[in-house]
């Protein structure tokens, strides 16, 4: 098989450029939050009466152009890592996935399900508002339409929540984090599928519907990631 080196090189340059632009956005948004003294979670949560497990915002943050979305929530003490404040769940809408893409599993309501979304990943945030971990979940956790890793990876570039109407720094930060960590997210999604396949081989299709909530994780070191791109 012949490889078009010129095309491959151009593609790599575009990808590197996109990651560098995303890294600049991550640095810029985190810096602005720090300078304002308002970290990620305070930009999402109410000043008081934060309820465990609730979605913030209540009906999710939905991009008016792409239909990508996110929400943040906090697990009860004892049901989360003590170093975690809470986490974001990031989604593509099914309209962003190529028609005909094969589903691995779907909500019990099928096409009548209330939310036609597919989970990109979860993003854990520490007590200072800094991202620490990516994680991938079982289908039931977010009641998603579950697509295989190759389909999700092909569509990671479609994730964009810059226009949700929520805090603009949070929106831009989340869009940029997906772009910056696209390679790690690809590995995460493949690991999710491998673990999911093991569970399905043991229990059949019911393995999508109970227990085994987190199937794969990936630690985040922003300083190392930014340094790997030649940035400081």
C-alpha cells in the first residue's frame, strides 16, 4: 500500500496546529478564571443550595449551533475521590454523528428517548478548579446512545460548546480540552470498548445497564501536555 507522505504530513501539521490553538485557549481561560478569582465550579454552580447529583445547569448547557452539550455535577461525599470537587459530562448530539453509524446499545425507549446524545467523556475537576482526570462510563450512567470508539473518535472534532449561553470561559475551556486531548480520548474510548466487550461476553447485553459505572480513566497533567507541544 502506498502512503501519500505529503498528504499525511499536511494532516499532521493541521492536527498539531489545532492542538496548539486549543492549548492556548486552555491556558487563556484558566488564567482569566484565576485572575478573576472565580474557578470553574463557581461559574457553573449556584452560590448556595448545591444538591448532589443534580445537573448544572438544570437542563444541561446546549450549544445553539452544534447541539453539543455539557453539564456539571457533584457526587455525595464517600461516593467520589476526596480530591475531586465534581465533574463535567460532555456529549455530542446524535445529529452530529454520521447517519448509519452502528449503535452498540441505546436507551430502553429507543428513538423515543428524551435525549438523543452520546457521551464523549467525563472530566473530573479538583477542589481548585483544575482538571485532573478523563473518564469513560458505561452506557447506563448517562443513558446515552452508545457508539463504538472508532465512530466517536471520527467525530471528536465536532464537539463544540462555545455557544451554550453559559459562562463563556467554561464553554471555551471545555471545547478546547477535547481538541487538546483528542489522542488521549481516542485511547480512552478504545479502552472503554475493550472493557465493555469483556463485560458483555460475561453477562450479555445486560452489562450495558447496571454496575461497572466507570470503565476507563486517563490522568491529566496540563503542564506536561502543554510542554509536549513546545509551549510554556
